[in-house]
C-alpha cells in the first residue's frame, strides 16, 4: 500500500512540474480547450542617467557665508553688524537677525532670517539663490556689452599714385573711451552714460551707515531709492573706505542729493557721500579720504570734469554739508585744483 501511495504522489508532482511555463506561471486549458500562454516576464524600468559631462546645479538651501563665498569666488568680510561678500561684479551684504540682503544697494527679501552660528553666518536659501542669480545676471550683462568683432576684408595691394601732393589722409576714428584705474563695478553700465558736468561731495550727517541704509531712508521719503551715486563707508555698516555703487549709477539715473530751482546739480551732478558727521567733531578716516580722491580723479578723467566743477553740497545750496571739519583745501590740492 505504501508503494502505491508513493507512486501516485510522484506522478502528481511530475504532472504539476510539466504544467508550468516560463517564470513559474501554470499553463492550463483556456475556455475553448486550448492552452493559455504564460505572460512574458516584465523588465524593470531603466534608471535615467545624466548625460555625460552634464554639470549639476548647486543644491538650493541655507549655506554658511564662507562656503557661499568660496563657491562663487567672492571675498567675505565680517564687519560685525553685517557680513559682506564682494566680487568684481556683485556686492552682497547680509545683516544678522534680518530677512533681507542688500545686493549692490538693492534690498532683497530672503524669506528667512540670516543667523550667526558657530562663529559664522548662516545665509537662508533665499539669500543664496539671490546671490547666485545676481552673479548670473551680471555675467550675462557683461557678455552682452562685449563688442562683436567685425571681419574686415583683406586689403589688396594698390599701385602708389604718381604724386602724393593731392592725397588726403583720413583721420582714424576716435577710440572708445577708456579710463585707467577704477573698480570694474564703476563701468558696469546698463544704459548709455549721462553727460555729467559736476561732482558734488556730501557727508551723511550721521556716524554709521551704508548704501542700503540710505536707500531705505530715501524710499521712506517717497524718493526712488538712494539719492547718491556712490557711498564711501567708514567701517561701521560697510568697509572702511569701501566705495559702494548706488542703485542710480548703473542705469545712469539723475541724482537726488542737491536740489535747486533748476535742478541742474541733480540732473548732471554725480553725488558722492562719505559716511560720517564732519560738522560736529567727526572727520573722514584715512581710507575714506583716499577712496574719495581716487574716485573723484577717475570721474574727472572719464567725464572731463574740471577741478572748479568739483563742489561741496554747500556750494550748491545753503547747507553746512559736508561739514566744517572736512579738509576741503587739501582735497582740492589732491585732485589738482
């Protein structure tokens, strides 16, 4: 009896084994009595691969200010009340405990607060993206302003004229205006240059400040941003002797710093302010003064401004600006007046 059961079990197992198709699916009779084919095995979806040589975009998220500076090739400077990232095209200033970043004098929301942590400054994702975007825009603008080389035809040799008596030599076209020295950001224009006629020197009449501060104050008055074209820091909210380019300079907008009935000093006067109160005991720092002399000489050379057209604010209207302690006589001598 045991032998018969063993044989039956073996035959049943053999029948089950022969009734399986590929992949372990049983192949049994269909509704019409025919065999049902086993489904083909399903291949796993292929994992997409990045193209060879593709560059992945930097991950977006909070970053340490030092790491952001290294990524973008900028210099980082901790000024205490702010942290400055500066490059040849872009300057970004972060203020710990606030949710805004000043990029080239323009205040931009970051969506979160910059905070000090482990001896550094953590920049929110919105600030990181704003700096990267400003660098991309500056690079695109610089590329767009590059002259397109013209392919000139190769001159063919000609026979000399029998006499040079009546030959007229045409003068060469004037070369493009170039001014030696100066910071690259001073010529990063987004519009045609204005025909500037004056340079007007101011003091800020306070002890601490930067372009971002005056931009905010002037907007609160209903103005269209910081009224000065350049702001020279004293080391409080910007670097000592740092020349900040105001939001008016690149688009070559008129100033809002020396109002007169005919408005000529605003329309055609470059406004330069030094942070400080030079009327009530303060004096320009050595670096501020040096930066002012260098900037003024550069502006004079570029726009043909003579020393007699470099003015104090008080030369334009009744005011004490830039203060009785500003060394005007020395300044005039140093710029060639």
